[in-house]
C-alpha cells in the first residue's frame, strides 16, 4: 500500500462506518457489503467487481490495528496542513492550491532515495521516522550464522547403512580473546554517541526521517576505543571445532546432506547457520547399487546353469547366502534374495539382486575337449539360432 493511497482513499467512507468505529462494526459492515458486491452474485458486473475490490482493500487496512493506526496518522498529518517534501504546487486542499488536506503527491520518488530504501521496508522506515524516529535497535538485531560446506568420503557399506562421522570445521565465531566484544581484555566498548546504541541513524529529508546504518559504529551500536589485538575490533575470529555428523542410510555419491544448525554460530544471540555435507562414496569391487537394492554378478559354470545347483554368494553385511540355481538358467538371469539389500528409511531392508553369468573357460584339457565334442554331437539338432536371420530380415 503506497503512502498516496493512505492519503487519498477514505476507507471509512468505503465501508460506510465512522472514523471511530469499533472493530466489530467494521467487520459487520464489511461482511454486508462483501456479500452484496461479491463477483459470484454479480456475474459480468464490472462496477460490482470494482466495488468489491475497494471494500476488500479498505477492510485489509482497517481490520489490522497497526495498519489502521498508521493510516489514521497519515490522514491526520495531511488534514492538519503537514507539507510533504516535493509536493510543491501539486498539493492542494480545501482552501485551494497549497492548502491543507487532500494532498496529491507521489511518494515513490522518496522510496528511491536513501541508499535504496523501497517497497514495504521503505514505508516502515518512513513511518518510523514520522512516529518517533528511526527504529530502535534495528542495527543490533540477532544475526543468523553463515552456512558452511564440507565433504566426506564413505565406504560402500557406510553409505548403505548410514554412519556418524567426525567433521573438523573452521568457521568465524566469537573471538576467544575478547569473547566477541571486540575490545582489548580489561576494557569494554561503550554505547555509540551518534546512534545511542540503536545501530542506525535517521537522515532527515524535510519532514521524513529515513533510517540507515550508523556510520560511526558501522551498525553495531557500540564503539570500541581500544580494539582487541586478535580480532582487530571485529569481535570475530576463525574457530576450529569438531562435530559428529550423522549421514543417513542410503546416501548416494554426490548427494548433499543438510544438517540444520551445524554451521557457523550466529551473532548477538542469533541462530547458527546450516552445514551442507557433500558425500563421496567409494565404489565396491563386487557390489553395486540400484535404489535400496544391492546388485551382484556371480559367475557360474555351464553345468551349473544347465543342470542346476547351488552357489554360495556374499552379502553386503559380510555374511553369505546360498543361492539355488534352477536347471536351464540362462546367462544374465537375475534372482532376488530378499532382505539383504540396503537399509530403508522405515528400518526395513531392500533386496540383493544376483545376476548369474555363465563363465566360459579360457583353457580346457583333452578330456574336457572330448566331453564337449561328445555333448555337441548329442545336441546337434538343438540350434539356438533357428529363425534368427529370417526374423532380422522382417520389417
């Protein structure tokens, strides 16, 4: 809401209530008018829609005690002949040009001054300047600590099940010599005589005061006459600490974990920042990952694949499981061992997915060669490539 709206629009008249109306009376009038001019009850009526917007805007201001007080004060100043900077001949009132009241002036130019003050923040500073000077203590508010980034390298099993790791962090914290005061030990800072400890000063623009950081104390509200030799008066110094960071189960390589409140400590009682940990997972020579499941490729002999059998395979938790291989198992077939995968968020575990791969021997002796030739002669009529070429030629 612009300051011009506060001056030109009569919200009390819009709602049909007196300027000293009680909150209940304002609400009652608003409900009555809103029901009458609601767009759903006036399809295609542009005038009703406009009235409904005006009623809603007026109620938004008058239903809020703080905004209503600001609105009343601005209108009081305008009606009493208060002359706004830059109004010039454009300001006119009941008595003609330059008279009190009915001020017509665009405040947007003011909000572009004073180091970029603008929007809602600018309005707050303007009202603060009108109703008692700059906001007290605005420059010495608690300040949130900075976010910190770190990285950690985990083994495959640590990433699978989660782990707590120590992280050594170096951040800006309270100076250990002066304990954050910025003053040499044995001395104390004193209240800034310019801003009286508020951390801000008001720049007068002919009736308006715009708040800005105090140049004398740099917005701290205090002045250090004898700076600390360690932090040079800033009150901050590098601080090294070790924290225990919990990395959740199932974390993936390259994932960033946010640990709330584990970053740099805040200033003047403000909350600490967050710690962002980038996780690197070392690859495993045997196991892989597929979501919450663990993958494993197991070589089997041709007789095991053709005739069936059993194979003892490793599990990611260090144990072993016996895998039953059905007769006629094709190379590349994947079998599932339930409950031997990664830890899920609900406490259960994923599965171990075992893919069998028929191992072809690189060297065979004469006896094995004779046996294989006998097998080839016995299965000469079983050609696994029957129809392959014909199917390939089809469109």
